[in-house]
C-alpha cells in the first residue's frame, strides 16, 4: 500500500511499517548483518497503509567491494501471508485432532471402568443375601451412574471436536 516514493521520501517509514511485536527481531537481524558476511533470513510482519497485517520473508546479504569494503546490502522480500495462514490452520487442526484423540482415550478408559464395576456389582446384588453386600452393590451402581454421566460428557466432547474438524476440512 506504500509507494516507492513514500519510502524514499521518508527513510523512517520502513521501520514504522514493521509490526511492533517484530521490531526487536528486525533490529537483531540488522545488527547481525553488520557482524556477518553471510546470507541472512527473517520472517516478520508489516503493517500496510490500510492497517492490514502481512507476513514477509526477507532474505539479504551484504555486498562488498573489490577490496572487501562493505558497499551495502542486497535483499528481497516475499509475501508469505497465505502460507502463514495455512500453517496456522494446520496447527489448529492438529490441536483439534489431539483433543479428539484425548477425548476418545478418556471415553475408552471410562467404558473399561464401567465394565469392571458393572460385572462385580451385578453379581453381588444378584447372589448376596447379606444387606451389607447389597449396600456395597448399591454404592457400586451409584458410582457407575456417575461414570455413565462422565462418559456422556466425553461423547459430547468427541462429537464437538468432530464438528470442528469437519468445518476445518471444508475451509482447507
């Protein structure tokens, strides 16, 4: 959004275009160029004239004269905003996938616990004439009820993670 003439007329404009969170990295990059004769690369954000944020890949190297004296810097910028957006979507999809796997593992573990509690509790309730054992079976069933509710919550979490994943797939 800035014209070449605006950059030429205002040498400080280029630095003001750098996103505030990236100023330190850009300054370190410039300092590194003065200390090294090798190619340097940096990814940073700039603010366009309209306020939009764009990502740039900047690659540059010092240029020396015939006797090794520094003449300047040769560099190139590439707009990588779309790549960064896609990387962010991929990271979000990976986080959602991990959440889905976690929810699935929790659901599986809860089902295993339910099965382990249901079997002995039903045997105790069916075969015991001892009121104390019957009370223990009632406690076991109460615990199973609580676990069933948690299993239902885990299933809700899984379903929501799948819906989000489907939406991400449609965006890609």
